[in-house]
C-alpha cells in the first residue's frame, strides 16, 4: 500500500495493477448486491444473447477504481470523493484487467486531486474509463 501525502503528489504521477476476474468474484458480487440479472448469472443466457460467457457486472470491475485510489494512488491517505465511470466493452470471467490511473490535476486550494483512470483487458482493449476526484489526508 502506498502512503503518498498531498505534497508528495504531482500531475503526471501514475500507478497501475492487474486483477483477474473470476467466477467466484462474480458470485460474491451477486450475493452482496442481489443483482441476479440472468446475463450476469447464466452463461447459457449470455451466450443466447451474443456474449461468449457470463458478463461481469460493470460495477464489480468499476469498483477497482476504489482500489486504485485507496491502495495505489495516493493510497492510505485517500478520501474518495467521486468516480464517474463509462463502460465500453463487456468483461468476462478469466479476463485479466489492468487498472491504471494518472493524476491530471491538483487543486491546492481545496486539497483535491483528479485522476484519469482506465481499465484495459488482456487484449489491450479499454473496457472502462473514469474521472476520479479524491482528497488526500495529511
């Protein structure tokens, strides 16, 4: 876990990590949220509707932006204010995702940091992007 403080940060700093989406993760997300849409639950249903497998909940892999901010950039001193996500491609069990963020702006007056986030799959295709706003405790 990183421990950047506000004064340690600068525009252009970046961090990334990888995560593999598993059936178990998807099932736990269903248990937590109660979202039992058949496209997320049934491979047969998803395949009948043109997908290669169950489709991962966007909010499951989108939640990885919280990990990006709270563990990597800036890490333990982070207070996540907002995450605006846009999903562009489906994610499936077995996909290996790279979650990356780069500081695009720092507001000294309000001690606020803005991060541009992206999630790409193992084929290098962008599956999600985000604008992240966060505060950093001293």
